[in-house]
C-alpha cells in the first residue's frame, strides 16, 4: 500500500501517527507531485486532497475513512476501544480533533494566509475568520471537559483520538498566533496537561517533528516567493480549465 502524504498536512499526520502506533510496515509514503492543487491532480484524485491511501490500486481518500480502513484490515494492535462505548468515546474525541479543531484551524489558515503569506491577515479583522477562530476556541473548551487525565486522550493508551488530536493541537499553536490570536491551550488546564504529556509519546513526537519540518519548509517557500508563484500558476491553470479564478 502507498499513502500520499505531506509533512505539513494535519490530516495526513493523523494517519501517519496511526501507522506508527500500530507498527505497520507495509505502507510506503509518497509526497503528492507538483500537480497537487492543479486541475490535472483532480483527474486522478477527484476530491483533490491528501491523504489518499492506494490499496493495491483502490484509491481511498479522507483521513477518517483511511483510519477506519486500517483498523479493519489490521485489527491488532487496536486503536479503538475494547467495548462499543469506549469506541464511541474515542470516535467522539477524534471528531473533535478532525471536524471541530483541524477543519476550522485549516480554513482559518487558508483565509488569513497564516501558513501561506508573508504578512497574514489578523483573524479578528474579518467576521468569517473571527468566527473560525472562535469555533476553535469553543472546541478546545469542550475538549477540556472530555480529555483524559493520564497522558492520553482516553483509555490510558494511544487511540485514534490521540492520532487526530495531536496534529489538531499542533495546528492550534502554529496557526492561531500567526493569525493574531493567542493559543487558548495554556489557559485550559486539562488540555494543557494532556498536550504536555502526549508530546513525550514516541509516536506523537515523531509526527510533531514531521509537522515542524513541514512548517519550516513552508516558511522558507513563503520567504522565497515560491508559494506566491504557485498560487498564481494554480489560479491561471483553473481559469484556463473552467473560468474559475481560485482552485
Ligand atoms: N477531510 C479531509 C481533508 C484533507 C485536506 O484538506 N487535505 C489538504 C492538505 S492538509 C489538501 O490536500 N488540500 C489540497 C487542496 O485543498 O487542494 C481529510 O480528512 O482527509
């Protein structure tokens, strides 16, 4: 199997952390090519996003779908619960990480340019980005009431919840300050304690170092103007295909 992945992608990081925690050795990693974000990429991958798992030619997109697929084909060691109720709790926390934290932080980043512009916009200056920042804070407050107190999201061991929350909390710490919003994590005692503890876990530490490497590479590309050029090229390519100005 092959996983299309990128250091900077929190969604791909979520699947990589699962792969490391399960000790899976039969999945090679490949970066998407230079056509990522361009019309030609969507001919191969209709949703146009990574991660995508190539399972013997079957292309499986969406981090959540890939995570569940990997649990089904490699049930041991399990990153789900030992009872249906435990599994429901794990999935609830993973959804908080994916849908409420990563998705909102990701859109906030896209709209403010937190990880794509030399001078990102301030989230508070626009009602849409202000709302996205508030959604992230609200979700972290919810997480503070639900998160485990033994160094893991729940169940006293690594689960799919940690795999989604680790990249989510990383994005909160990188994206919110870049968009002019202080990270709410230090003020949330339970999330802060979890965040300090989980970073010492070997699998979390590995994806966090990959995410940091992705941010450094991205910041270098912003400095050199490479990102600006890519955005201009992508806009031109989309305009040529169907008149759209933006991908
Ligand atoms: N819901 C998807 C989101 C994946 C996603 O948005 N990936 C980003 C990278 S972090 C991407 O490939 N973006 C390319 C684009 O928007 O064209 C998942 O969970 O996998």
